[in-house]
């Protein structure tokens, strides 16, 4: 690792101040991506602003048909939350299958969405449920938040403070994990609820997570796996790499969508 | 250099570290607790797993300064003062849950966290899934799973003594 200065502010205001004063400062949530990146010298921030000392960024609240999860809430906390399990079981289950136990004990929802790894699970849930991202400055609809691979609508120095999810009528997530990394080769999140009928795909898009409009229209007409018959995914916007070709991922999207639909009931 | 203060295996410790020092470097190089291993150094193999405030974490992927004020337990902190092994360590010995032994400290630390957080008991499949963050390059998983199954019975008070391994 290159040298950097470590800060651990106790409030959002202090964190924002530290980040605003230095364009090469980086916020850190769980550090499950940032620390390996620093170790490989793929990034050289002047300072790392650890958000773990900010109590107001942690916690889960469920009220009025909305589940709100603080940005620094770990995957383990979401996975084991009785409230999330009850309100949106698909979300708790998704969190329970991110990485491994040790990653889930440190990794956070805020870090995951701010990083927008194209193979991360949470972006699928945000798009699939029509979530809202809260930052220290504003709120951003999930549909406007993910702007490309490792790219989001966040401005430099802007911090994800929470994500709120409307409670759906039905929802499920099906993922085909890479057997080594547990990242999604393809993950499909389907939901029916206050945000309409939604189908979100992660792991497959060249620009990161995306909504599958053709499947959404078909399921809006008829909420059944049979409605998905014959729907294919154009391969030109998919990601092909050493783990899977575009063609393979396009096929998996159909398989995962049908599995998710079966699980959602 | 900044100073970090934390509790390691029940004892308060304080040391000067660089901001970029990893927790595993503090443990191994400064405190000389070399039971915690570095295998892949890329957060995948789990040889470096320790407990921080009761959660198993990969100490190669945590800055030492992030552990400020934390309670850290390493493999050296498990046995009683008189040398009596933790039930998980005893089970790993009884079931010969190791071949070369390199992954063993991380396996034991992950297994204890896994068992503690699942008081309802774990099936063989759940144990295997719970070990996803730990790699054994000898591929000695089978006996590791058997050991964890035996240890969970002791840790949850279902049996007083560790079930013995079947005689060969």
C-alpha cells in the first residue's frame, strides 16, 4: 500500500468536511473492496475517511411500508434482521449470500451501492424494488443512481447515508454465483409492488445493473414464468469475460428470472 | 507515528503503527502472535481470520487503526490458562481436521463464530456453506466439517464430552 492518512470522523458533517477539502481523499465503509484495491496499489488516495465511527449511519427501521437501512449497516446485520426478514425476505436472503461470513461482517450496503461493482448483488435489489438512495445532500431514485460500471450519480465526496426500499407484495432474487468469488455471474431480482412490476439484472450488464424492460412488460401482463417464454436478452450490452461469455450470461438471465419468479410465488 | 490501543486476547495493548498497517501485521509483526496466518493476502483464503468485537473478520483486510478500542481474539486466546483447549480446538485434534495445518487457525476462528451465531445447530450442508470464506489447499474439508459438528454439540451444551471420532 502507498501511504495515506487515516481519519475516523464521528459525524456525517465531519466526514463531509474531510472529503470536501481534498479531491484525492476517499471515503471507506466496510473496506471490503477499498482495502484490497489499496493493497494492490490500484488506488493512491491521500487520505482514507473511515465512516465506521458515525453512529447515525447504522441501523434498520421499518415504518409505513418502507424499510430504511443506514449506509454503514453490514450485510450480516441485514441478513439476520428479523424486521427485514419479515418485511422483505428476498432482501435478507440476498444479503445472506453476499461473499462469505467474514465479508458480510464488514461489508456494508452503502459501500456496495456506492462502488457499483457490476457483479455486486445489492444494485439488483435497489433497481428491482425501486429503492431510493439517501446521501448527505439529497435523495436519488435507484433508476437514476447507477450510471455505469463502477459509476454512480454520486458527486465526489458525497456519502450514501441510507437506502430505503418500499415493501413489495412479492419479490425474490435468484443468483448464479461465481464458484470462487461468490459474486453474481448473473443475478435477477423480480418484484411486484408499489413500484410496479420490476425485473433487475446484475452481474451481466457491460454498464452494471439494469432493468429488463421486455420481461417487466411481459410480467405486468401476466405474473407467471410462462409469460417469460421466448423473451431473449440482446447481447450487445452484456459483459463477456473469462468467467462467462455474453451468450452464456444472456441464457442465464432467462434461467435466473424463471427461478426468481418461482421463488416469489 | 499514530498509536493504536486495543484489547488482544483479554490484555490491553498499545502500539505505534502506520496508518496503512494492517491488523494482521500488527498481530504478527508487532505483537508476535504468529498463530494468525497470511495465506493469499487478497481476502479470499481466510487463514488470517480473527474475532473483532465478537465477529470473525479477515485481519488482512482491516487496518490496524480500524481496530482502535476493539476486543480482538486470535487463535492464541482460545485455550484456557491451564492449557485446556477450546472445544473447537479439541475437536480439530480429535477428528484430525488438518493436514498441513496452515489454514487451521482461520478455520477454527471462523468455525467458532459460525457455531456461536447458530444456536439452533447447523446441518452438514450449513457448516460447509459457513466455511465459504476459508480455503484448505490440502482439501481436507471432510474432517473439518466433522470436527465442527462435534464441537457444536459441546458448545451448545448438548453433550458434556466431545463425541469421539470413530476408530479406524
